[in-house]
C-alpha cells in the first residue's frame, strides 16, 4: 500500500555546479526525473507543492531548512534525495554533501550528513522515511579502513529509515558524459519506469534494490548499498506499472480457462484461427470464451495479430469477441494495444475497441481517458467519451456517474466539450442533475461551471434551494455567478409577497441578496407594505439595512412616511433607527426631512433629526422659520461649540447662531477669526466687552477681506475697520497687503479706517492701482490722502517708476499731481524724462570745465548763455574745439567741422548709438547716421546709459497707459538735428 500522498513530503536536492570539484551537469536532470516520478499519478501522485526541488542551493542552511519544514509537515512518508559530490573529512571520516563551493579542504561549504540524520530523527511524525544518496566519496582510497562501500552505508544509516547509497570512486564513474542521468539515478529511474511484470501492485525497496544492483553491476559500475531497520525495505513509494503490460484481469463472471485452452492462447494467429473454426462447429460457447480469453490474456501485439488474422478471413464477429475481451484490460495495456493497431495498419479496429470499452465502469473509462491523454493518442479521447455517452443514453444515472468521474479525475474541460457536442441532445434538466451529482461528489467548482449554463432552471427551483446554491457559489469565490443567479431569482419574484419570501430565503442561507434587495420597482405604498411584512421576519438587521438602502434613493418624504408608519405599527425603535440614518443624509435632504415632519405635525421627530444630524451644512440649508427646532439644541451646547459651528455658516446664519450665546459669554470663547465679522452685531454689553478684550489679538486671515467687501456683513469700511482693529500685528500687515491688492475703488472706500494703507499701496501695489487711486483721490477732492500717497511713492519707489507714473498722470491732465510726484512746482512745465536723464548726468564729474565758464561752454556749443548746463565734456578725447553739453532737456554737440548736433532727451529712446573701429561715436536716428567724430569711451558709456534709461521709461509709460487705459499711446516723434 502506498503512503498517503496528501500527508507525505519529499525534498529532492541536486548540486551540479562546483568551483573546486568537477562539475556534474546531469544532476539537474536527476532532480527533474526523480521529482517527476514522485509526483506522477501513475507512480505515486505526490502533489507538486509537497515536493520541494532544490537545484544548486547556495548554503547548507537552505537544504536543512527545507528538510526540517518537510519533516514537520509529513505524517505518513518523508523522502530525502541528494545528487552531487560527497566528501569525507580525513580527520573524522564524517560524510559531507558538497555544494558549489565545497571541496575536501572546504567542508564548511557542504551539508554535514549528521545534520541530515538529526533533522530526520528529531521529527517522529513521518511513519516511513526514505533517504537516497547519489554521491561519490572523493579521496576514499586514501582513507584506511574505508575501501569497502559497505562501511559508508553503515555510517550514514538512520534508525527506522530505508537508506540507499551509490558508492563510486570518481565523478566519471558516477556521471557518464554520454548519458542523460548519473549512473545510480539512471538505474533507479529505469527500474521504476519498467516495473516488474508479474510482480506486486506496488514496488517496495526489497523488490526494487536487486533490480537496481543487477543493472549497475552488469554495466560494470559501483554496487549500490542499502540499509534499513524496522522493515524499512517494505516501504513502497511507486505503483508497479509493469502490470500494465503483462497483468490482465478477465471479464467478471467468466469461467476459468482449462489447461488446453490456456495452451491455445499463444498459438500462432493462423493456427489459432483454425482452432477457433473447429471449436465453432462443435461448441460455440467454447469458441467465444477462447476468443475473449485471447483479448484478455495475450500480449498486445498478439491480440492485434489475431484480430488481423480473423478479420482478413471474414470472421468479423470473432474479431469483435477478441475486442470485447480486450476491453477489460488495464488502461495502460489498452494504450499499447491501440499503438499496435496503428502500427499494423488496423486503424479501423481502434474505433471498435473504443466502442467495446464504452460499456466498462465509469472509473475504468476515466482511467483509460487519462492514459490516452498522457500518450500520443490524445485524439482518441473524444471518440471514447462519445461512445461511452452513447452506451448510456437510456441510463441517465450511469451517464451522470460517468461525467462526475471524469470531472473528478481532472477532465473537466473534456466534459464541457462533450456536453457542447451533445448540444440540444443533452437536456438542460439533465445538466442540472449532473451539476447536483458533482456537488454531492465534492466537485463544487465543476458543478458551478455546469450550473452557469442552466442558471434559468436553477433560479426556477424553490427559493430556499436556489438561495442555498447561491450562498455556496458566494463562499467559493464565484461572486459574479452568484449575483447572476440572484438576479434571475429576483426577476421571478417581483411581487410583494414573493419578493419577501425570496429575501427570507436568501438571508437565511447567507447568500448575497444584492439584486433581490433592489426595490425600486415598488411604489411608496408597496414599499411600506413590504417594510411591515419584512419586519415580521427574524432578520432585523438585514431588514433595517434594506430599508435604509431603499429610502436612500427616494425623496425625503418617503423616509418621513416610513418612519410614521413604523411608529403607528408599534415599531418605535425601528422608526428611531431610520431617523438616525436619515440624519446622516446630505444636508439639503436632512433639512427637507425636518420640513416634512414639521409640516405633518410630528415636531418631535423634526427635533430628533436635528439633534442627531445638526451641522453647519444642515443649518445653512434649513429655512429661517424652521431654525426654531435647532434653538433648543444650540442652547445645550457650550459657547465654544456654538462658535465652532457658527464659523462654518454663511453670514446670515452665522449671526443667528452667535445670537444663541449667553449675554455673559466669555470673550475667550470668541477667538475664532472666522466669526470676527459678526462680532460687531452682538448685542450690548457683550459686544463692547468682546471687542475690547480681543482688540489686536486675533490671527485674522487675509481671506476675510473678500468677505468684508461682499456686503453680507454690512458696510465694507466698517467691516474692514473691525478686522484691522481685532487683528494681531502680523495679521494686520497681512490684511493691509490683501487690501493693497484690491482695485482702487475698494481701496478708496476703506482709506479712512486704514490710514496706513497708502504706504502699503506705494510699496506693494500695482502701478495701475497707484495711478487709478491718485486719479480717484484727485477727483473726489481728497487732496490730503493724495498727498500722503504721493509722498509715499516718492519715498519708496525708484525714480524711473516715479517719472513714468508722473508722465502718465500728466498726459491724463493731472499736471499738479504729476508735478508733485516729480517734486517740482505745480505750475512748472517739466518733462519727467528730462528729470530722469538729469539724475544720470548730474552724478558724473565735470571734465575740462575748470578752465571754461558756463558762458564759454554755451558759446562753444552754440547755445544761449542762459541755457542750464548739467554736464559738459571737453578736453582730452575730443577733436579740436569739439564740446558736448548736457542741458536740462537736450544733448548738444558742436563738432570741429562746425556742424551742430542736438537730440532732445525725450527722443533718446529711439536713437541708435554706434561705435566704429576708430572708437568714433555716431548716432543714428530717423534713418540717417550723424557722426559726432568723438573718440571717448566714457562718453559712449554715458550715452548708452541715457539711451537705455529713456527707452525703459518709454516702455514703462506705454505699459502704464495700457494697464490704466488713461491715454492712448502717443505717436512717435522723429529726431531733429
């Protein structure tokens, strides 16, 4: 008897790579082959997950951990196999199983066999323990007393275990390079795959060992060793597949053959045919019995030869008798017989053989189908199954038993294909019966596969039966199929009472009732009736969940009517439960539910809903006339709670909520900045106390500036003043910054309450805001505020920005304010650009002027003697009598040639300044070049700075005109010489 595969474990280890020792490339194939035999259903059938394969493990711990884990899990059999180099320490004669880095002088890179022994001995759970060692012992000849392999076997034995070892002198003897496996493992595998003809059903090691030893000795290879105790040699791990070729089973009830008949079985086909012919004329029964015995007991190729002989003689009935006898052979033998028919050109006999086999019991047909699938004749499986179904057409129970056996054997896909071929010929009712039988056989997943195709019939079953099936599908993880079945059931149970009964069945079976719980098709009255009906069932939690889900998608009035109906029906607790969940609905719906209750006279319920679900959002959605229901709830809350709630309300509702505060409220409770805009609306004396206590201490966020200007809290100036008054210093500056970013009209409205705002506007405001505010202040006659802003701009803004602002103001007709920005008299006529250039040239030291008076410079330059001279360039670097003069408005130059060049500063932005290879400065304006014939790098740099400053000034003015839309840009002017 084989060990229980489900309770057994195996660890198969192979080390093929070595750094110091000779590699063993075939060892990896050893691991695959040994693991394949252990997991093959034909031999043992150990589950794949119970067979650990380790190829070239890096560390000894990996092997020992795997073995310890397997030993701890096994309760029937434990198998350990190792292939690779074995090394013996000369000083201790300890055996080590070498891994990749192992060697005679590197034994710590090997698994110590004593550790293997200890792991196995420390785990008493496995009843049968098998150790197979396919390793060599390097340097064995040098060890005294170790010349015989028997001693090695003695040293590695384990009490209560069967042990087989391969002993070889070197790696070449152990692993012949021309063979796919090592010598010992190859002999072991061959013995298992050949089996023992005429032997027992299972092969123990007492039977296998002599065959392995004989095979190795016949090939001139080392003799394997075995050790066992407690009858360990009786341990069997594999079935005897040799019986598939030579062991037969005769038909049930067949009389035993006489001695003469037994001798006749193996006659040559022609003589056997003649014997059958004579018997047929004398005793038809004897001839029939002999033909069947030929099919049962003769070797496969002999059966094929006899069938061919009698068929060619025209004795078709005799051939069928032989095939009828062959139908009782073992599945593996039948596969060999099929192969014989094909090789002898008798393919037509294969179909007849399958037809003869079709009447065999379900387990034999299943085994034959599995053998065909594993062979080169998988194409015959469908023919076999079709014949088996045909043989059971009038026997539905046997047909279903066959299909169940096939599915149980893992041939589910073949069964599905078989049913698809049968099509309409296999009724849906029969499919349901098949699925039921599969469930009874423990094949739930297969059953569910067949239920899926007949879900309509399943849904038509009694609700309790179908519900239990849906629950089983749900537990098996087939959520979609369970949902589909429940959906079909719901479609058949749409009426009120039928739906209630369906829900009762589903809830009782703990099935997913999702589709059945959809009650959208019921009107409000039907839903009320269903509610009262369902509350009579013992599923209170499920009913409550169902009602909540159904009411969630309906108008608030449905909830109100359901609560009232439950109350009137004597179910006040359920009514309150629905109310608690109603309070969690969206704020607008909660407000609507409160209004419905108030309108129907159920004010207690209205207060209860608000008590459960009062929030800022609900209060905001609640009509003003219904806030009376919330007043008692607010009165029960502490001032900090009221303030926290009010902070999230819109303005009007916020003021109402704060009015619920007591007159003697502690000002500290009102430190919430969000309510600061409503503090001015508090009744006296609380208002004065609160404002005095909180002045200059609140971290007012700048976002409240927008709320202050919204008008919802009253006059904007008053609101802003209140915020500035309450804000702490850092927050006050942030408020000023926020005000500075607002439009000029808004700034104008709050200047009286924010006196420092002009400084903020000058420092951080946009030019558009600054200009617009100056214009508004001038228009409103608020000259004092305009003067304060002007002074702040002059103090905080660069001269270029001030000049640009003044220029645009002047163009808009605000000349006095423009002059004030420039710091000149209000009636003066001064160009802003001239002051900008004057600032540049005034800071430059005068060159060569010490020996010339201002009058002389003007004379040399051809200017009137009263012309203001800001800067002059004479002396070195200038040719002859050339002089360059910077007046308050113009650049003038008298060249040596006597030619006069003059360019107004206001046009300098359109001038191109040139410097040729001789360092001669030239100006290009109006499309023509005007050379100044001056070689002076310092003067060139000054001209470039002036040109850049004027160009920047022009660009700033253009941008300001566009942003403020005060003026259209001026037409460009041409330079004049």
